[in-house]
C-alpha cells in the first residue's frame, strides 16, 4: 500500500476532476464550524468599513461588536453568526446590511484521532482538514490497523447526514465508515472532509494464531476472505514435518471452543487458531 505521507504529497501535487467538489465540501464544512472561545472572526459589512474588522471570541463565548455591544456567538456556526449580525444590524442601524463572516484564526475546535495510529491524540482544527491529512499528522496507521476507519460526528442542526440515515432519525450523532484500503490507494471519494469535534477511530485488525509445524508460529493480522493457505504463507509456510492433511481449525462458536479439520481453501475468521500437526510418515 502507498504510505499515507507519500499519498498526501501526490494528492496535493496532482490535479483531479474531483478537486472542485472537494473544495466545495471544505467550504461548506468551514461554514458549519462552531465558534468557540479564542477564535478570531473576520466580519465584513459591505460599504461599512467601521463595522468591518477582526473580532476575538472571549472566554464566555461573547464578541464585542460596534453598535451592538457584546453578542453571545459561542456555540453558533459561521452561518448563524452571519444571520445574527445581519438581523441585529438591520434592526435600526444599517439598511439591508450585506454581512460576510469568515474565520481568521481557528483556536477553539479540535479533531480527535484514536486507535491504531502511531501518535493518537487531538489535532487543532484548521478550518479545512481531510481524513488523509489527519492521518498523516498522527504518523499514519500502524501495521495492526483494520480495513476501515470509523468517524463519529456530532450532528449539526440543518446539516445533511452522510451515513445514509434519514434526517431526524438520530439528531445527536452519525457514523461514517471509510474503506482504509481504498483511501490508501488514492480514492478521493473516501477522503472525507472532517469537521471540528469529529472523532476518527482506526480499529485494530482481526488476527488469527498459527501454531505447530510452521516456520514462524505466532499471531497474524488477517484481511477479509483470507484462506488457511494465505495465513500459512504469512507464517512462513510449513516445516518439513508439517502435514496438510492433519491441520486443525480451532474456533469459538457461541462461547464454546470447536475443533475441526481444516483444508487450505477454508476461510478464516478473527480469533481462529490454526494448528498444523506433524505428519505421520
């Protein structure tokens, strides 16, 4: 697989037809950014230079604005701050105000990356962050990473869910699943644009144990639809004393250990143990 860091460089350098759509998604994500303490907003009011400028959000979530005084904007999206300023200015101060609000400095929001990554923790949200960028910033995934990345996202009022659920079914959060192999292979459709407050979790891959007459007994990470033959290859193959006819597959079924004969074509499951017994002759 292409390393995450090299893939990130390639994506930045190579033009792609999907780039305009991704840029639109990033712009939309920025508009849904939830304002918090220490953030700095740039407010522009058309033909009103005295009402335009940069404004710092204080610890209590308030912003001091000309004519209007202290406004509680903490917890609002960028769009909601625009609407608030437009409504308040129109109420006796400016006729038909044209208001634009943008983030000057992102200081309050974070993205959390957990699980099978090299440096799990929080990342300061910078207004435009994709999944591949977040993974690159935490040192990429480990060799024990599974096949999916799970993104837990708080539902923003008015935002369309991306997990296929109907609006209103789960108003609090949504789950987005991304195929890690497709992402690492360069699929831009899997490169989700993150939002502040997202939690990115990379689950540990399922594993099986290989014991007995193999060259390197131990625990091995498996991928979907792997066979006994493929797992034995990971373990270096059988020794000269191993028997393909005396292999056993040990599996937990309904809490009970079940031992069955195994063939090279059998599919394995997470938690299985493959035992290669000694040949009789």
